[in-house]
């Protein structure tokens, strides 16, 4: 299936000279998945709600401040005849919700993750939520401040946070859109003289004041189709995952991105590996990342890896011009999910640290042992002999 009949010519377009304040209001009023930026009619880029939220660009600045190569992640470009699975892959790997669609080199329209999910719903019955959800969710307490929420969203590259009450039960959820909406409202109700110290006060507001409640949930047993339908119907980007017998306990999160990632699963000889923020790769290649993860997988005869997800996140800190990067590797296996996280200057260093951590965590999985030929090497690496 290609995207010729899925993509749409209906999208919001702004000129690169538009004020950021106007763009922020576009997200508030229309909640678009993304906005196409043009410069004198020529395509320049796409900006998402997350980029607007995380930027420190003033309202009077131009949109072009966010689409400069030094400030933004290049948005994927897809051809109108592209395969739907490949389109899903580039959206996931670019951490994008929308991509421009070109025909014969000209901007034709856009395609979003919702467009793809609606087109493939009938193919999602074979997967359950348990097959594709993310466990061990990052959570907040009701009295935690909005500033802490923003930091966690940035640090983990996620779009939503489950909120727990004083008893540790799920009581709400806060998303990037909730925070953006709150910040825009507060900016609109203050005057220039009021702004001194106003930002700090906003960061201290408890997430309880802006969270959504009650929370839309799903269970491990539900199909991916049922989860996708619920998200599309209510315009949610994700659902909290709870046990079937207690919807107060959050055990994970499933998002539209998780389902899109599942669309890229194949039965080819090589492992399915998805990389988020692939544009951050420096001295390491996609091929070497895949090979490294396959090498780890090959060491464990009892563990079958169905899918791997590698995510890179850039911090503000730099050393001689090289940014501090966080890498997270998450494997979905027949023994459950296992992950490794590491930091280093540059994507390659961060990935190597995360890979070592992943190996350590693999050994903690029940029923997993290394093949004999690797055992001595592995034990030496882990300083256990």
C-alpha cells in the first residue's frame, strides 16, 4: 500500500516571516499535528507543537528562528507514491507527527500519523497492546510543579506523563499540549509589567491544576486496533495501560508512535531497529547500530528479539563543540522488555555506554543465559571474575 490516497492537501501553512506568537495561537486554537513553513512559497520545514513548547523563542521572533538548520531537526520528506510502512518508519525515526508530501519535486500536501493509522486499522488486530506498549512509565505526583513536568518531557523525549495521587494511584495525565495551552493562556492574560517573575510562578503551578482527568486507559489484552480506535476517536496521542482488574494502577503507556513503529515490523532476516532522532548520528552509522544490537542479541540463545528502538536526546551541555547526548536502547523480546541508557559526548559515545548497560540488564532477565562461547568474555566485561 502506498500513501497516494492517504495523504491530504489540507494543511496549515505559514510564511517564515510570521510571528511566533501567531503560531503558538494556531496550536491553541486548532491543535494541528504540525505546521508547514514556507519562504516565498517554497517549502522550508515543519514545526511541531513540541518544538514550539521546548523553544525559548520570544513571541515577536519570526518562525524562521525555529526552522534554521542549527535549531531544528530536519523533517522527513516523502514522495506521494511512497510505501506506507516506509512512511511510518521515517515519521518514527524523525520523531515527527507530520511530514510534507512531494510529487515531482513540488510540495503536494502532508501526511500525518493519524492518516496512516486510519488507513491500516484493519491490519492491527493481530497485535495486542502487550506486544507494543512501553512499560516502566515516567510519572509525576499531583503536587509536582509544571517546571518538573517540562524537564521530564524534555529529558525522556515523551509527550505525556501519568499523574499519581498521594496513594500512588493514577489520577490524571499531563501532555505537552496541556502545558503549551496553559503557557499561552497565561501569556495572554499578563501585561508587559507583569512578566517579571511570572515565568517562575508558572513553573511552580502544580500539575494537578492542568492535568486531564479521568484518564483514558487500555489493558495489555486489548488489540492494537482497539487502542488506535480509542485514540483516534478521542484525539488522544496515547493511552495509559493498566491491569484488567484495576484501572487505578498504571503499568505502561501506549502511543500512536508505538503503533506506527509496529507497522514497520518485518519478517526479514535482519532485526527490526527503529532510531528516533536519527539526524543526530555523528561518527556512528545506522548500519553499525543495527549490527551492534544484533551482536548482543546473538549472544543469548534463549532470548528472541522482535524489535529494537534506539532513541537519542541532545542536552544543552557541550565539550569542545560536541553535545552531551543521551542514548536509550529498548529491546522487545520473548522474555519481556529490556533497556539500557547511557550518556556521552556525541551519539556514538552515548550509544556505546547504553549498549554496555543493556548487556548488564539482559543478564537480569529470567531464563536468559549467554551462549558458552561468549560467557568468559561477558563475565570479564562485567568484572565478575
